[in-house]
C-alpha cells in the first residue's frame, strides 16, 4: 500500500428497522427552523412523511418544505431551494429520500449563504465553501449513491448540458447523521432497485480499477462486490427479502463513504460518461452507468490487464487454468455482463433515448479523468459511446 492519506468520516449512522426514532436524539442538537426536503411524493404514499413530520412536531420544529426534488437535481431547483431556505431562516436541512435528495440537500447547504453563483463557484471552479454552511441530516429511502455518508453533491445544468458532481473536501458538508431503515427501500420499483444496485457496484469498480500496488482497499472492494452480487441475486428474485436488502443498503454506504479510495488512485470515467448521457437524456443514473460500462472496461482492459484478471478470479470465481491473462480478464467481464443482464439492467444507451446524432454532444459533455488505467482522448470517448449504442 503505497499511498499516503488522511481519513475522517464524521457521519453518525442509525441502521435497522425503526431507526427513524433516533431523530429524537439528533434534532435537539440543531435550531428550530428545519427545511424538510423530499422528492416526488412517494414518502407521502408509504407513510414515511407522516412519521418524520410527527417527530419534527414533537421536537418543536418550525418546518418549511422543498418538495419535488427530481432524480437528477437541477440548477433551477437549487435556486428555488435557496430562496425557500433563506425565507425560512433555515437552521437545519433534513433530506428524506434517495441519493438525489441527499445530494441536493448538501448542494443547498453550501449555497444558501453563498453570495456567489453556486454553479460557477462549486461546479465549474470546484471551490470550497467560503460562507456559513447549513448542517444536513438524511433519512434514506433508496440506496445506491452512498450520499448518506459522503460529501458529494451532483447537480444537472440542462442549459449547459452538464451534470457535474462536486465532492467537497470539508467533512462538515457530510451529513451529520443518516437514518438507514432497510424497510423504507422495500416499496421501490424493480427498475429503481436494480439501477441502485449497479450504481453501488460501479462506485466500487471506479475505485478498484486503478493502481497496481498491493492495496488493502482493493481487498475490501472485492469483498463488497461479492456481497453485493450475492444479495442482488436474492433481491432480484424476492424484492421483499429484508436480509438481502439490508446487506445491499449497508454495502452502498461503504462503497462510497471514501474508505476504499484511501491510499490509491481512482478512476471515475464511467461516471463521467454516464453523467454526460444523463445530462442529455435525464435517464436514471444507475442505468446510464450500466449502459456505458461494458464498452469502457473492454476499452481500458489491455492497460490494466493484471487487475482485470484479478477481478475475474476474486470477484467472479473465474478459473484461470488453461487461459491466458487476457482470456481470464475477458471471462470476468463476460461474467459481469451476464449478471447485469440477469438483473435486467439497461445495456445500451440507445435504450435510454440516445440517437446517433447526439453522440458528439454527449462527448462534449464528458469530463476526462486521469486516475484510471487509460486517460481517454475525445476520439476514444466518441468510440466508447458508439460501442455503447
């Protein structure tokens, strides 16, 4: 393990059935004015909204609401939320929903008291907050992003055709606490469940497919991937299997709470490709990742052949006997693709609404990362997108 690093993760987690009761322990730590943030209204149908509002009332909170946070939170929605939070003199932001709602709350946290335009400051110049920030708490209802225990916030600018994530360096942007009740995820549609599962898997891959040293983080990543594959197959057959869904929820948190990125480089180019597709189509994030992954990994495999062969053996159980290193690596990617199809993931960007005449524009929206086995040029981005059609 060759890298030097510091590590701090201050988010407190409450995990398990009925964990929402621990809001009673956390809410007294913050001011009276709470902004409740949620998505399209599913929490009102399944009763989670009523549970949370009741607890807020019992704790004497003044509650303002930001409803309708979309799966790919937009800059316009961020501006709207800034006005609501300012008018409410917000002391605390409580996100109730999936990763997009949690992301949005963190973006709002750093923007409410910021005099500069948040898009320019945080998403184009990637600056850190220079203003007062608001504390955030999360009640998670959908798993995948790991946003409940990290400082990342993704915002989409439709006008600019850009979807950009900023992982803030200051740990105070991380949620102060997150409530994780696996039962809250059981009402998700199958499409959303498997999209979240692939988002989790790809978060691990983005940190795994880099570096050549003997790194403890890679061993942890392999264990997380094996656990996820096992539980995903159970959940795919029985979406109400609590044990499988609880393991998936816990894996999602550890996949992107920064632990397995310590001491090594990381890639993130699949996310750049997928987010560019999402910026042009508004497609579900996990599905955009699934649709570009195979073409990308086959493209970079020759440059990181040793790790891809290790992935095949340690994650997918490929027997290397009688195979070349490349054949072993290819068998691993084939096993991954079979699993993706088994879950019912989208495997082609054309299924998400991408047309041939959109490829150049999507390529223009794709940021190039430098941590993986191959730094792409624009021509390679276009090639991978075409292969993903």
